[in-house]
C-alpha cells in the first residue's frame, strides 16, 4: 500500500466521525430553531390567545377555541409528513430540512402581523388557524429528516446517542420558547403584553430563516441515501408514503401508538398552562411562575437527553422508552394535584421529574428507534407519517381534557391523571411489541427478521467507531 493510500485509509474513520458530529450539530441547531417557532405558538395559545383572538364572555369557550387552533396545526402534520417525507426520500435528507425550515420561519413571522378579534372580528381566528396549518405542514418534515441524516452518518453503536441531539435541540427550542415570553410578562403591564408584547417572539422568528438556511447548506447528503438512489434509480419509489403504508403498516401503527407518550408534554405545557393560569379554573398561578416551571423542566431535560441516548446504545431502545413512558404517566397524578393546590415548589419538582426526566428518557430514544424500524427508501416517510399521525391525535387531548374537566369542575387531577396513565400504557404495549433494533447494522434496518449482531461483535464495533 502506498503512503497516500495509507493516509486516506487512516483519515477515513476520522472524516466519518467529523461528519457524524456535523450532522448531529446541524440536527441540534435546526431542531432548536424550528421548535422554538412551534412552541412559542403553544405558549401563546395557552397564555394569551384566548383573550385576544376570540370573543369575551365565556372562559370555557375561549380556552377551548384557543387550544383548538393549537391542535389544528397537528391536523396538517400528517399531510406535511406525506409530502415532505416523499421529498426527503426522493430528493434527499438535506433538501427537506431546508424546505421545512423556510416554511416554518415565514409562517411564524406572519403570526406577529395578525389582527386581533377586536380589530377584525371572526377573520382573526380564521387567519390564525390558516397560519397554524402552514406551521403544522412545515414542522412535519423537521425531525424525520434531521434524525435520518444523523443515524445514517453515525458510526457503529452511536446511533442512539447522536440521534438524541436532534431531540436535545427540541428541548432547547422549548426553553427558548418559554424564556422569550418572560421579559415581556415581567416587565410589561398586562395590557401592554396582550396588546403588542406577545408579538415580539414571533417577529424574532425571521432570524430563524436566515440561521437555518446557513446551517443546513453546509451538511453533506448521507451515503445511505446516495447509495439507495443509485441502486433503485430515479424512477423507483415514486410515491414513498403509499409504499410505506403497504409495506410497513405494522411499524407505522406501532409507532403511532408509541407517539402517544407525548401526552405528557401537552399535559404539562398546554393543558397544564391553561389549568394553572386561566381564571376559569380558579388556581391563580401567575403566568411568569408557570413559564419558569416549564423552563426548569426543560433545563433538566437538556442534561438527561444525551445520557438516555447513550444508555439506549448500551441496553437497547425498548427498556428506556417503556420505563420512562410509564413513570411519566404515573407522575401526572401528583403533578396536577400540585398545580390544583397552587403549590409552586412541589409543582416545580414534579414538572422536573415527570417532563424533565421520565418523559425525556422516552423522548431521547424514540427518534432513533423509529428511524431504525424502516428501510432507507422509506425511512423519512415512515418516520414522518407515524410520528405526525400520533401527534395529530395527541394535539387534541388538551381540548378533550378541557371538555372532560372544564373550568369549575372538581377532581381534575384524578380525571386527567388517569387518562394520561392509560395512554402511556397503550404506548408501552406498542413498544414491547416492536423489535429491538440497536444491534442491527445500518444496511439491514427495516428488513423483516433482520438478525442483530451478537453482543460481543456489537461492542467491538462500537468501541472501534468512537
């Protein structure tokens, strides 16, 4: 072997590791920016929109309508999953990420320009709903494309750890989404905040478009996608979402059920926010305090997400997801009770334990696990469809919770806590019924009855890939 060949051989693993880190960093930054856009709407829907985009006079109707516009964004997500998943599997992981970022940034900025109900009447909630539909369409392609790019660049035995950085980015986006409202809620009067202060976080989303485009232009397309496209040809897999439903409907169904664990997030951030702060419920927790609660939970999540991603590479995806999901479901009972008692220290603690730790063990692991259930030709589409159909179901849960336990009702913690636990049990059963994937080689993922590597061979390759 010549010296130049030896040098290229020695440099190959280092180049691969550098690209895997670049893909993980791009996934983190892109997810943080895009989910910042997504979650500032969730914050505003719970804290601000009931009083400015809907008629006054009935607290229950205002909360229901506002949370309904939050949920309608999820209705568009399965459509976005089909379209953007197709784009990601046909045109490449990198291309779909740029497109999704552009759509999300522009639609979020438009929210800042919308007139209120007092200005234009019924047109205001109609426009708000239309913009939310575009947001839902756009965000459907984000995580599926980012996590596909990460696991396809990842070295042996590091897929779970590196893919967790995309979820780490979503947690960071939630922190930014909650934190950006704090200066306005603390420094502005209630009237100023509801008149113009709430618009500032949406205006800042213009920076998301510029930053996202700059970041994602620098990431290379994955070899897995390039090889798959060369092997099948440009005319193959014309409609990936049709093939996904035909060939992988079982995996999609199980992943939809697993996605229902996101009930924890909407219970704490969306229904929990309305329950704690809206006057109709009578709890009386301040908006500022509740924003700090969510920030604290997500800060805890930022510490534990990479840890759980690493553990999933050591012990498997399924045990991490099952234990975390069930623990989070159980913790909904005491969490909602603490909110009902307006016990701020206990609410902080239980938010950190339920959302910041238990749920994040599931959240850190699911993206890699879902990607591993599908072959390369249908990977982005299969993931996007399963996740976004599941989230479309979850998104209506705050509205359903409000109908089941409206303002003025009793036993809210028991009623909603029981529903949360039941949903996480369904998700855990679906996880248990799915095949373990962490020791299956990348080129064998999504193949029925694919044989995993022996533990010894896996650990040897894992050590070599670091």
